[in-house]
């Protein structure tokens, strides 16, 4: 949303401190004759009548949620909207008239949150390959009525409003635990972190010491009151190894 907040403030207040206007934006406004700079020691940027004419729809631009709306306002410049902002899903379940999976080694993109049967288990995955090849990891959870969702902004909205059972299936490292504690739990404290029963053996035989060291300095103080998660953190430190979730993808 480049410069949009500054433009809104300038339109509302009619003037802004010189130092609060980004250099790139100021140069653009001066070149187009939309503002005037006054003062010497404490410079001010003053909007003029041409500014009002050019940015007459700036409030509508701020409220726009699609590029279609921006195009009608003749301004796709001052606000970035990602059409691909939505849910990336896969699994073995039914969403309305659509049955997943729709094709082998593929995922489905949907713009809005779908209606889900409350019996459907939701599994949030951290890495996209685990979404594409989720059929090879069904044995870790269940073989039917299961929806895999890729972690992104829209997914965070989904887990905040649904009442389904949800499992967070991330990387088995300190960074993965931090994501769970800082992004997932605050939105839905009922979501469980997937921790294999044989995680110590898995870390010992297949884990990476290099990956553990990569995360250690940033997350060495990571702690939680959730007993099973704290035990997992302790196990990672004990083994001094980490394991990425792609390990569980079988031969494709």
C-alpha cells in the first residue's frame, strides 16, 4: 500500500511536516504541481486544489478490496492487492459440489473461506509440497474427511472462525514451534501441534544439526506453558537436531 496512508493524511489535514512525507512521493507531488513546500527551518508540505482533484477518490481506493475496483477508480498504483490472496487446499473431503482431490499432485485455490462440515479435520501445513502430496501423509492423521490447508494470511482467518478440529503440521524445529505459539495459538488455542510419538528417534536418525544451529540463536529462549510443546522444545535441544516436515512425504 505504497504512500496511501500519507496521501490520506495529507488530504485530511491539508498539510504535513516535510520530514513525514517520503522523498519519492514528495518528488512526484511536486513534479505534478499538487503540493507546495513552505517554511525554512520547519518545512511544511501543503496540498492545493489540484491535489484534491487528482485524489478525489482516495478514500474509495483505501477501501477497495480488488483490482477491479481500483481499475474503475482509475488507480492501481497506490494500493497493491494480490488476487491470489486466498486459501490453498487439498485433501480428501467434500466442499459443496467439489470433491477433493481434484487431480493428482495438485492443489486447489479458492478466494473465500468455504463452508465445512464440522466433522472435517483441518491440517495446516507449512510447506507447499506437503499440500501437493498430502495423500502420502494421510496415515499420520486419517484417510477420509480431511482438509489440508497451506499456511498463509487467509488460513489464519480460517482457523480463527471455524469450530473444526485443527492440527498444525509444521517443521519439527524451533522456528516451527515459534510459528505455532506466536501465530496459531493466539487465534485458536484449541489447535494442537502435531508431534510424532517417536520424534526423538526421528530426530536422532534423520534430523539436521545444521538446521538446529541455524535457529538456535534466535529461539534459544523459546518456552511455553503448554506441557507437551515444552517437552518437544526440550527434546529438540537435547538432540540438537531439527527435521523438516517434507521428510514425511513418501515416494510420489
